[in-house]
């Protein structure tokens, strides 16, 4: 079983989503199935088929969330080392070619969201940054194009 690192905030979001799906969403779909059955013959009932498909997708998502929660190990954010980059830290980097500065929070894969500057520790940039120290330049292999060179300018606790 593969362990997934997660922040306390990320764990809470997973729990809330699971709770919503197991209660409210399940009830809504059960009601749709019940309504669709009342339309008559279920063999040619598109409403019934749609509701049953949605139910199957919902149950699959619930199982995924339960699995993530079982495999999750919460990062102790009180003990984040600001000397070296690790999961849970906020890392400031400067692209050595473009001069552009960026800030990322390194998180486990379960809560990665590039739009929110939350990078997975399993992503190319995340892997390259783990263990780096302030003022260190790391080289990141990119799927397409040249390697990136990023200088760690600051490491802070979240």
C-alpha cells in the first residue's frame, strides 16, 4: 500500500467531500432513481439509466476518497524544517533563465493543485526541490523543452 502525504487542511477537505457524497449526494441520486422508476418500464427509461450511471460514478468516487484517506499520512506542519525543502513547506524559487520568481507549496499528490500553487512532491519540480537548501540551484527535467534551473530563494513553514 502506497502512503500519501497530506496536510491537515487537505485531509479535512477530503473528509468533507466524502461526508457530502455519502449523505447528501447519495440521497439525491436515490431520489432520482425512485422518480425514474415511477415513469414505468425501466428497460427503455433514459432517466433511470442516467441516474444509475451517476450512482455508479458516485460510488467509485467514494471508494477513491476512502482509499486516499486510508493511505494518507498527515504532515506535521509544526515541525517543518525551513533549512531544506520538504513536503508542507512554502518554497520561493527564481527561474535562472527568465528571472521570474514563483512561490509553491509542496504537498502530497492527493491535494496537488497547480492553479493554487500547490505542487505535488511527485511532480518533476516537486521531486527536484525536495531536499534543496536556500540559495541552491536545482535542475528540473521537463517533459518537453529544455531543463529548467530554479534557485531556491526562500523556504518557509506554511
